[in-house]
C-alpha cells in the first residue's frame, strides 16, 4: 500500500483510505468523511474550490499521523484530501484510523480532523449566487505554514 | 435508496452504507467499521461466525436509528451488519451517520455502536485452534430479545 497521507484532484475512494489501515491487529476503524454542505448559516453554497500548498499540506498531514501514533501507539491512521472544484455532497476529506478497540478509533479520528483544521494549509473558496470568498481552514498559524495570500 | 438498516451475508460495501446518508444538508459523515481482529487477549482467532435473529435484529437496528434521530434531530444514520463466516480483517458491521457539523456525527455514531452491542440480537462464534465458543454481543437483555439458546 502506498503513502498514508495524500492529496488528490480526483474523487476520493473511501474504501481506498480504509484499506490503508485495515489489518489483523485492528478490530475497529473510525472514518470521518467531510462532504460539501449546501447551506451554511442560511446561505446557499453553489460549489467549492479547494486549493492546497501541496507539499506542505502532505507534510502536515503526516505530522498529524505521527502525533496520533504517539498518543495512541496502536493506531494506524490515513488521511486523504481532495482539491479542485467540488460540488454539493462531494467528499473533500477522508480520515480513517484503525485501532484494536473502538474507543481509541473515535478519539484518534476526532483528533485528526481537529488538527487538520488547525495546521494543514488547505483553503476553500465558497461560491454563492452573489459572489465568492476564500476561507482559510486553519484556526492557528504555525511556523512555516503560510497564509493563502503568501503563496499566490 | 433502500432501507437504512440491513443484514447481509455478502461483504458490506462501505460506500453503499455511506451513500445512504450523504445529502446536501450534511457536511460530515462519521463511519464506524468493525473488523475481525486476529488476537483477543493473546488468543488467536482463526475466523468468526456471526448469526442473527434477523427480523428482530433489523427491528432493533431501526430502533437505534429512531433513538439517534430523537437525540440528534439533524442526523441521518445507516447500519449494516454481516452474518455468516468472516475471516480476519473482514468487515462485520458498518455504521454511518451524517450530520450538518462534525461533532454530532461522532457522538451519534458512537451511540449507535454502543447500542448495537446492547440490544441487537447478533451473536458471534469465535473459532480458535483449540475450540470454539458462541459469544453474545448483548450486554443487557431486553424484553422480546431472546438469548441465542432460545432461538436454536
């Protein structure tokens, strides 16, 4: 199996991400799938565009996997993020974490998505009827992680 | 799309369960996948057999979905369980819950698997090198839910 973290322009195959973590030692896989929602605070989204500072984003995703293995030594994580234009209900991100028992799979998966929002340089542009806006997914700035305007 | 809860003898297609809950109102899908683990407390499992009191099991799975919608009114759940002989790493159960935001998808998915263990009449027979044993998955007995020995 190839890398556990990747960015793709094509639709993410959920089974493919899950396959990267399924193993005899695991009895549980928790998967988080982020999909494009039509309405946010009453405003209709037509479609989204995702853009990544790709090499840095993969590096940060791998960093999250390392953090997970430190906190949950028996966990095996995989993270895939899609970039480009995504329509309503399209899958933007898939996180899969396998663990021997289920409690840890939930905890580690939740940790992964929160960290994704914090440190991975992926931005989305929301397109509405009356305009569009780039929205940073990162809550905090980390050394070495540029803001979107820095790489354009 | 067909029923949100089902039991099958064939391998569960994860995408199929996820497809039942993806919708424009949702931005998050949490999926729990239970797989056959090789070692439990140091003892090697060769394979498992799952058996269900099928009509009652589906009814109880639907009951769990109703409970979820009562607790998380914006959630859409789907549950699939496989029966028959399963090899190591095979998928026994898939739960998918979609919600507008991610926190609720984790909570409702976790609720679903805990309730599955509690009230759904599905049993597994562990096969080891030196024997085999039926193991009830239910922690509590509910009125109308028979023990395995009652239906054999």
